[in-house]
C-alpha cells in the first residue's frame, strides 16, 4: 500500500483543480502492480492567495498536516503540480536542515508535474496592477509573498536550487525525484495581453528549462594574473547537479481541462506517473532517466506544431529546445553591479554581431534584485540545428540548417570605470566556450564576479605631523 499525497499549485481555491487525476491514477495503478486505494489518497488544500503567507509558512503547515496522516510505515509518495513542487522541495530541505522542527516522515517518490522550480516569467505579472485587480474580482489576494519566491531569479528559489546542485544525490539515499512537463501551451488559453501564455519553450506558464532539475552552477571570475591591460579575463568554472528524471509530455499544457497536465488526467500523464512510482532502486532510477532522455530526443526531433488558424494557413511553431540562464552580476565583495552591461559574443573574433538571429527570445530582471537577470536562450540556434522540414511536405523547408557560431563568450561593462574604488571592463577567457555550461531544456545559474579595483589612495599613512588636507586624495597605484 502506498499513501499518495497530491499538492496543488499557486492561487488554487478549489480541489476541482485535481480533475480526475486521483481517480484515474488509482484505477490504473492496480494493473501496474501498485496498490493504491482511495483511502490512500490525500488532496492538499493550502492557501497561497493570502499576501501574508510565505513559503516558510507553507512548509511548517505542510509538516504539521503530514503528522496527522495515518502512515503505517511513516512514509509517503507525492504528486505535485506547479508551485506544489517547490513547496515540497523546501520542506525536504527544512527536514534536513532543521530536524528539531520537522517530522521524520519519509518521502520516497516526488513526482512533480510542471513544477516552477526556477520560477515563472508570469510571477512578475501576477504582482502587477492587472494581477491584483483580477485577484480582487476573484475575492482573494494575489499571494504576494509566494509570488516573490516564484519570480525568476528570486534569492529564495536560487538558494534552494543551488543547494541541490552542490548537494548529495537523493537517489543514492532511496529518495527519487521526477519532473514531468508538457511541451507546449494550450493555444485556446492564450491571453492576448500576455504573450508569455503562448511562449514556445514553455507549457504556457512554466518554461520547460525552469522546471528541469538537471541544472548547472557556473562562475565567471578573474584568475589572478589573467588581466589583459585594461580588460580582465574571466575564467569559467562549473558544477553540474545530481541527475534528475525528466520527461516531456507531448501535447500537454500547464493547465486546463482539455490539455492540462494535471486536470485533464490524460492517459499519457497517468502512465508516466506510474512509471515513476514503480522505481524501487537507484538502478531503476538510472534506467528510467535513460529512457526519458531517449524519449525526449524523439520528441525534439518532431518539434513542429501547426496551429489551426481558421480559414487561414496554420501558424507554424518550431519547438526548439531552450535554455534558461539566471545571471547574477556582483563583485568579489558580493556587491551587486547595478547598471552593468552584459553582452554575448560569438566566434573567434568575440563579436556580438556574430550572435545568431533570434537567439534570445526573452530577458527579465528580478524586480527585487535588479542585478539578477534571467535570459531565455534558444539552445538549438546557439548549438546549430539541422534543416527543419515541413511535416505536410518533407521536401519543403520551414527553416534551413543553421550553423553554430561557437565559441560563445561575454563581455561585461560596469558603470564605474574610474575612481578610488571601481571596476574594469571584463570578458570571458578566450579558451572558454559558454555553450558548454548550457543544456537543452536546462537551467544554468551564472555568477559573473568582477574584482574590485582598490587604489592606494583609499588608505595612506604619513609621518607629517603638521595638519594636511586629504579631502581630495590622489588615487595612486592599484593595491594587490
């Protein structure tokens, strides 16, 4: 017997959001050899639409609710949707870091449907006047504090994800995490005032790369002695996080009764959840990861969507794999580099003019941490892509083959290039290719760290005992 807990997403006010998924999963589990009865299924009802509620509050309340469950073996499995994924992951971290405050109940399987693990571009809009007005008409608040967490590049989401990247592999300890996400928006739910709801590379709410936990932390920092005149050369170092089972569900969208990955309870989604719940060992988990990777590759090879447009020719969508890069611009003292310019370059000439056309569909600065910028990049255009044929006639070409413009680099221009304390122009080292830190459908946290240029004039000692005015100090040479 497996106790299964369902955890919904942000702004949900009715358990109708689960649709027929719990019943469908229970009915089809028996055929897969998994004993799940209706008595073993629990649906969450948590409040995310109150502006005073924080992610930490949800974690504490979730832990308290779990203590009341009749768990014969003190363990459970969990299926989450959207924000529910980060809620449960934050609970897992609190359970590890604050054992005195959390229960010892063990989570064995966490199946996340369309989780906003790295946030959502829509969160910033949810906090806007339009979002507040919509919430007011619905009789609830926007859920400001949860939306702060969900903003792309929030310090809270980055802390959770960097903890995973640099932490141990949970699969080695018998805890298995899975990410399932739809591969396209539901075009019928497109909001003409908000282009994000129809964004290719997303499910209409969460970008595919922002859901995937196969993520990387990269750092561009000065290696002492690498300065080239007035330009600092920044070397790339990176770390890949533990492997996570990740699957694209063809045709599924974030929400909606017709195509929503949860509410529609489509057979494909139910079957994938059951595959996840049948994992019993690290070997099983690796095998499923491999199988998912192969199936995702097949999907990426069939990436053309023809959207009906009434009497007109269908709209063509080429679902290229994309990457999300969350850039934090700071100096070695941790000071944010407000206003600094970041420019991508390509080719041996390191020229911004050689970047592929359309390589960056979107960028968004975090509203609280303005020096944190999320860049949405078309990985296929950066890596180079084969000719895309028209599925209606394979001899017709929708897009010709695209060559890669590697190696890719960045140049950084801070606003303070002079003074007693300042920063200098910087660029990535010539031997580094930033495409190496990216992956299709994956996120990368990129820290760009500039050295502080401190001049001798900041602090001097003198033996002159007569009064001396140093209100206008000479900068002098740089100190080591």
